C-alpha cells in the first residue's frame, strides 16, 4: 500500500521524464508545402515553402518554374538543402510564372500528387509584399479577428473572419449588431456566412471561436457559442428565430463604472442595462467547415444562472468568455469553453468525435473553495489563456491567467496573484528546465505587477511590484528574444526598464511597443509587430528601427493594435501578418522577402504553437509562442511527434 502511494506521488515526475518519442503521436492536419511566390522587386521573385513535421532531417528539394503553362524547368542546379526559399531573378515578367516544389526522397522525386500546391505570379504583376483576399464585408461591418483551418481538406488553410459591426464592451450598456462569421479560401472565394443573431452580443469578450479539426476527418470545424436566432451557413435557424432576450433598459442597476452612468438624487451611481442578454437559452454549436452547416448543438456550460452571483447585477462579469483547443488525452483535440475570470471561473471541455458532441469534464472554481476571495481559484483568470503541456506527459494543461488546470479538469495550482491583461507561455528561459510563464497583474493589493514563474509548478522565479497610484495597473507586458547578448527572452511591460529572463534590468530604455511580435527578418531574434508596422530593437543603440510598413492597412482593437492574425501560415518558418485594408473590403497577408540562413520545420507543426493560433482571437489577443525556445543560441528544435490525417470523402 505504501509503495502504491509512493508511486502515485512520483507519477507526475516519471511522466515528465518520458521521452517525447515514446509518447503517442498527436493527430494533426495534413498540410501541403505552402509554396508562395512574392514579387519583392520588379526583377526578383521570392519563392518560399514549408518543411513539414514528418520530413526526414536534411530533406532536399527541387524548385520548378513554368512560364505560361510551358513544361516546368528546374531552377536549382543542385538540390536545395538549406533554408527553404529561393530568389528567382531570371523569370520573364511578361509571362505568368508558376512555381512548384518537389522533395527528394532517397535521391528521387516522388510524382506530383493532387495535393501539390503551386504559386503563380501573373504576367506584368506589380511588385508587392502581400497576397490579397477580397472580402464581401456587409455594410457597417469591419473585419476583425481571424483564424485559420483547412476547412475543405485540400492541404491549404482557409480564413475564418469575425466581422464586427457596432460593438460594446461588457461594462458598457447599449445594443450591438449581430456577430457574423465568413469563411474564405485564399483566392477570395466565400465558402459560407454564419450570423449569430441578436441574442449574442458583439464585443471582444463574448464571441470566442475555435477553428480546428476536432474529429480527425481531415477538415476543420468551427465551434462557438450560439443562441436562439443564430443562422448557420446553409440558412438553418438554431432555436427560436423570433426570440429577443435583449434588455430594453427600463430599469437601472448599480454601477462602479463612471462611463455612461448617472447619479441618482440619493447619491448612488446607476447605469442602464439596455442591450444586455441576461436571459434565454445559451448553446454551443459545432459547424461544418465546408458548408457552415450546424452539425450539433448542446446547452452552453456553464449556464449563466443568477447574474448577480458572478459579481454584478448588469451582466459584465457573467459574460466574460474565453476558449481554447487542447489535447487533453494527448492524441486528439478537445474544445475548452470558459466563462468568468474576475470572480467565479468555469472551464468545460468538449469532444466532437464520430458525429457526437460530448462533455469531457467541467472545472468550476466554486467547487474548490468558498464563493469569496478566500478561494484560490476565484478571480485568477485573464482576458486570455494559453495551452501547453507544462509537465511533459504529452497532455495539455490550460494556463488560465494566474492559475493552471490539469488535462483531466482538476486544479494544478494557483499563484493567487489575480487577474491580468497579458500572458506568455514558452521556454522563455532556456537555461532552466521546462516552460515558464510571464504574466502581468493589475490588482495593487497583490505583491507583483509582473511575474515570471515555473509553468509546471507555479513557483515564482522572480517578480516585481506594479505601478503606484493613481496608475497601479500594469496594462501591458511581453516576452520576446530581442537581444542576443542575454540567453532567453527579454521581458518588458508598462513598468520602467528592459529585463532579461532572470529579471535583471539590462537597459533603462525599452522598445516603443508592448503588443505583438513576429519572426520576420533573417535572424532568430523576434521583431516587434505593432499596428501595421514591423520594427527591430537595436540592442547596441537601444533604439527601435522601422523595418516595414503595411501601407493602406490598419490593425484591430483600438490600443491593442493587433493584427487580424499573425502566424506561420505559408512558406518557410517565418510568420505572416494578416491585416485589413482601411476600406474594410480586403485582407492582406504580408510575408517577408528577407533571406535567412536558418531552416526550421513549419511552426504550425509545433503542437503548442498551432494551438496558440487557435486561441489567438480570444479576448485580448496575445502573440503565439512555440513549446521550445526559438531564438539566438537555440538548440536544434525538437522534432514534433505527429500523425497526419487525410480528409475523408
């Protein structure tokens, strides 16, 4: 009996020591080579392609060009064994030039397949660093967050666009427009449109959507919260099409927010709750990626219940939603839908398999302590989350702000540091084992405004106090490798100074943005993505230099200034940036044309990075990180342990 108990105590450590190769492989989408061609200059075309997660080490490639449909000619005199890009300066600009890539297996080329992806530069095309996706944006709407998934199983990503009209933050009363989703192929073909209806409020905290192949049929589904009146991609209405649960604002409720509130004669601050949805059924729906048709609908968990029990009377805290994809069994993906983070927090895990939507588990903070601030799992969530295998057992945990939830839905730890706006999880400090978390916090009652912790145990590695009154809130914080002189990621926030991964101040100056980042140029350091610009931190002069501006484009979400999406979508391992045009009628996918000496597997085949792309649209968008250290002085990236699924007919 004692030996059995000892074994159970040691089991997490034993699992963490299991080599990745001995763990079962994860089911992953089957991608093509992602060949792209960009006319970077009038006389040069930059061609780039993917290294896949299952490619043999040192796989070589041949690159072919066909002009106006003629027989393809090989451009490389010797097999290409280095970085997976090529600069073509011998093309005929008056012809349509089509590029294709073939791997060399045992010195021979396999025959082209139906999934071979080619890239074409039209005749006399202008030089431009982006691909255009024309949109069918409804009047009064703006393309906002996007996500990607292989919706039709052709080995290419499609784009899912959240179109937002009149929106409201949870703390603001007022009616909103109906949230709309569009799905587009990369050539601009509209696959379907889904309207969530009047009973889903529009805003950053309401509509979290997940695009992923949940059932392993080789095609991605869309999962999100729905309600009476949602119209799917084939025109079918979910629930009661005539139902309208929006409050009309005839009464007032107490408010702590001075914006939009009124003061009554007895001195109480009150606000209207017009436009909130505080009653009626709430659903979770799985939509078919090809057609947008609703495949299954279940009651949303948790139900809102008593709105007051979430911390206010008017619907602010009850409608704070998050979502993520996690491999909770280590092999197949599950959807994790979440409600609440200022007070009560509930996470519900769902599986979509074999045509059935089933619930795997529910974590409820209020089942692990009293419904007050003495409960270590209440009030610990952020406006975002992250998903990572923090203990190395092959199964994912959910880093939910200041706490972590195990793959089986049990609590792992809570730092008790409370709510914050930003969250970064990766091997941020490669000099120590495992993953780390960098987070910021806004409650001045807690000892740390920024903290750096062990992702597995929650143990504090270092922390620093927040600001002082009247601005104690640390509103931004990031962790990126921008200085090659210090191992790991540098860390900075709205507090003074630039820190290394050990928390030491390495400069009193810091970059001029604290938002997103992108691997863009040829080195392994990360560049700064802010609004429609890409910049580089010069660690010698301690200044920020502009590298690139996406003319005619703009970012989303006000001061958050984030892209519609940033991810390694195409070409080699560097990241693309998706931005909307200022007229809201087009998405542009920007891709680097800078040469690199480095060759890495596509980041979309790193499990943690791929899941980060799935949750990037959630709440306050955060940049993705891989599950390993990618930066100056990095070790060879670990080979992902994957199994690919081919699309079923």
